[in-house]
């Protein structure tokens, strides 16, 4: 939560317009119509917001309260026909605390083209609060150019689920054998290289052992994107590091209008975790193959995968292939044991993202990259509606 002292600059919104100016649960606010719900405090209209990070400032003048709490929620409504609003961030405040600290708070959220946003207030547990006035201000409303661009390049839209096995943290780890045909988060194993789905994806009847790790890494990325419904017409992808010619060609073959932008060379120092997302916003999917190799350690790798998620639209998909080794250790290239892989996953889950189930295959023969004793390990994650 942020508190402000200067007068907010931006677009002033009518706090009670969405429900037609009913009375508020906070005495002295709202109109004369009956409450739509006993917990209703206010609800602004939905408005377009400039792409990037934005803030709603909520300011009560003359707020007085001894009990009760205020729940504030920012909702996003995609512009598609039939879309439903979903919450992107929220906070809960004690009204007596808010009164003592000037009656003002600010909610930060991330806005995308092709959607509108509103902020609402609820009082779930009753209150004796009263106030003289309520103002709500949006600091970065979308201008006419931004609105016109959103019609051609919407970023917030419905997410095709395609039967994806994305699990809550309590079900994150599985001892079931990994399957190339139905990939989740998993290492490369010899069994997968013999699967018909792998052979069909690579177009080869047999992949030599010395080429297995590299071939699996490329084929796994494309298999994940295809199975999780990302290779659809018009989709925009981001490759962090050079994806390789075969990956580019396979994605192009799946959808001629699916575009992939590549940033940096494979393993390059140019992939600075602190530089993400920068100007990279609104991609439908992103991928990286061993882009973590040149990073200095676990912390940098966790920052990299977390920062990469901000390059995606809400519900966008990330697939990373990292180096996996049975024993812990920081080496060149950077390798992760299973605990390190789980730390990467938990770094994403802690920020509200979803991670596909991890199948470490402890009893299966993994395939190592030549000269590295390192097995490629794929990690799949879906972006949350907001970065926590």
C-alpha cells in the first residue's frame, strides 16, 4: 500500500457510477438509491488505462471510523464479447487506521491493451464509518492513440486452457513418469526419446544419443506451446536467447501468422534479469533454452524467470529449459538439482503465477548434454493476472 501527500493527477472517476449512485455502507457517501449489497462502499465505472503500471488513488475526506475494514479490489474486463471481469489485485485496510492516516491509499496494478479497469470497495464486516467525500483518481488513463492501438493489438483476452495440468502448490510434485506427448515440468529422459510423439515432432525415426539432449530441448518447447494452445494464428511469442532455427521453423509451420521475437544470444550476458520486462509487454508466450547458463547463481536465475513473466499478458505461458544435475552446485553452465528446480517454481508461485506439475523422474534414465553431465529440464508456468 502507498500513501500520498500531493494532490493526485490524472482522471477523476465517479466512485458510485457503476451501480447508478446508490447509498454507500459508509454513511454520508453515495446517492439515495438502496444499497445493491449491504457490503457495498463504492464501485467506479470501467475505463481504459494506458499500458504498463498504473495506480488508482482512493481518498476519503473527513473519514471517521472506530470499527470495520475496507476491502479494495481492482477488476479487469477484457474487451471480448462475453468476457467476464476478474480481480487483478486487492488490499484490506482497517477503517480506523485509514482514518488516522489521512483517509488515503493507492492501489498499483498492471494494465494491458484491450481491457478496461475499475476499482471497488467493500465492507464485509459492518462499520460505523462516515465520511464527507470520496474521490477516486486514475493516474494513467489511456489516450485516443492507445485506445485505437488496442483495437488492433489487444493483450488481455480469454485464455485457452487446452486441458493444461497446472496445479496448486500442494500438488506440485509428482512421481509419475514424464511423457513427451503430454508435457509438464520435467527432465529429458531416454524413454521420451523413444515416444512416437517425439519422433513425430522431430520428423526423425531415431535421434542419436549424442544429439538427444539438444533435440529434446527444442522439441519439448514446441510440444509444450502446441499442447497448451499457444501456437494459434496471430499469437506473439518472445524468445529470451536465440531459440534456434528448428524451433523457429516448427513454430512457423504450426501457424504461419504466429510471430516470435528473439532477444539476445543463447547464454549471453545481455540477458540481464534486472532489465526485464523493460519495453517487452503483452506477449502470448515466451520461451528460453538454457538462457540461465551464464547467470551467476540461483538468485539471478529466480529473478530471471520471475522478471520474464512480466513480459506476458495475463494468462500467457512461459516455458524455460534449464540445466539440471542430480547433485547441487553452481558451475559454468549454471545447473539445478531438483531442489533448485523447485525453488524456481516457488519463486513464481509466490508471485501468484501457476506452475505445471513437476515430474522429476528419479527412477528413469535421464539424457545428458555431451561433455556437461547436465540434463535439460523444462519448466512451464502461466502468468497471473497481476504481479504481486
